[in-house]
């Protein structure tokens, strides 16, 4: 059984990524600066989510060279929820790539940027 939080967060992540997918053609033709501020915020949020969901899995450690980490479902849901609420809007999207749990951002010593 999926919890209410799981359902809600997964649905919001899915909607954000789908909206980003629909904006990709506009971005390719006109550029990001031609989007409304709301759409640009959606794009930034979706890119952070996309990179965050590329977690360092044990099965890819040999191919990526990145140390693997165990990230629980709760940590993943919490991280997605925190990204969706804009908690990390000042962070660069590349900061989310292969980090494991979102709390790993704070472990880098850049807590004030969060």
C-alpha cells in the first residue's frame, strides 16, 4: 500500500516532469528566457528533480565511478518534497546530481546556500 505522502509527492513530481517535457520544444526553439517566470521556475524545479532522482545506485557504481549510497524511500520522498516546495531554489541544478539523499547537499558545507 502506498502512503498518502508517497502518492501526493509522486504525482507532483510526475506533473512537474511532464510539464517540463512539454516546454522542451519551446525552449529549443525560443530559449528559456522566452518562457514566463512560472514556466522557468517549473523548468528549474524539474531539472533539480531529474538530477536528484539520478541517485548513486550500487548497480551503477562500477560504470559511474561514484560511490553508491543507500537512500530510503522516505529520504527520496522527503527530498522530492523539499525540492518541490522550493527549499533549494538557490542551489544550482548540478548540485543535485548523484548526491544520494538531499541532506547530502548540507554535508558539503554549503548549508547557507540551501
